[in-house]
C-alpha cells in the first residue's frame, strides 16, 4: 500500500498543535516528516529557545551543531532589540577597525571561528528584525572572491542572500550602498532555507547591482546636463 506523504505531513502538523514545546522537541526526532513539520510550524521571529531549535533543525552539520545553541542568544538579542542597521563588510580589523567597536551588539557579524551556517542565522535574525543592511566594504573583485580562488567570499554571499529575499539597493549622497528591506510581513515569513544562494544567484545579484549603478550614474549625468541647459 502506497503512503500519502502529504497526508502524513499534514497529520504531523495537526498533531504538533496539541503538544507542549518539550514534546515537540522530542517528536521531531521521529522521522524527516516530523522534523519538517516541526520546522514549518514555527512562526518568526522565534520567541523561545525550543521554537528556535525546531526552526533550525538540520541546519548545522554534526561537527558544528553546538553553534545552534550559541546562536540563539545572538538571534534573540537582534530580534528583540531596537531596529538598527546591520553592516556587511570584508575588512581587515587591523587596518580597518571602524565597525569593530560594534562587535557583540548584533550590528556586525562576529564569531571567533567563522561558520557560514552561523553567518546565515545572523542574516536571518536581522531580516526578521526588519533591519536594513549597510554595505560597508567596496563591492570589488578583491572582496567578492576568496583570495587565490574563484570561490565567492562570505561577503558576496551575504549581499546575494539579502538581495534574493527582496532587499532593494539605494545609495546615500556620500555613495554608501544600503540594502533596504521589503515589507515586514514578507520578512517574517522567511525561513533559514531562504538564506541560501547558488553561484548563479550570486552572479545575478551583482548583475542587478551593476545595473543599479549604471542607472544611477546615467541619472546623475542627465541631471548635470539639465543643469547646464538651464544655466544657458
């Protein structure tokens, strides 16, 4: 007899509403469907540690799963705190120390040992909080690629992830690039699976950024040309 996977999944979702968080945590270990149901049931921003753990189930590999528990305090701090911009950067903290006084307050991603899975949670927390992202470093090949490699840096992945979920680029008068958030109702629907990008998605994000820069430069030229005509 063939089982109906969708019916099983719906049954798990229904069952979860009758269980305490403690039982939900245990029940997610039954099988993959139970795990997926537990993850789908959580509403962001996650208010409790068990809810957070269920939403992130399966995100960390076995060798760094302790990050799941360490990252909860960061997630909670960011989503419960005041709305402040987050900084995306690719800097040498010795030569470029400016943003590093903010380490530990959620505005700058900073862990002792970098882990991209942890980095994704930092991004998700700031998205759930509705924070804008300030691109602090220059968007250049030097910063977008890992040295002596064709692989994209975490800085490149961060920008691509943020743009993928609907953030729109804009610039201040001083040229600072800012990624502005979409509506909050859209952001709180995001799951950790949404904060992942392929190489093609990364390349597409930077094509969009280049198009944005070209349009901005053309608009500046048009404005300058119009001013000259008015002067004449």
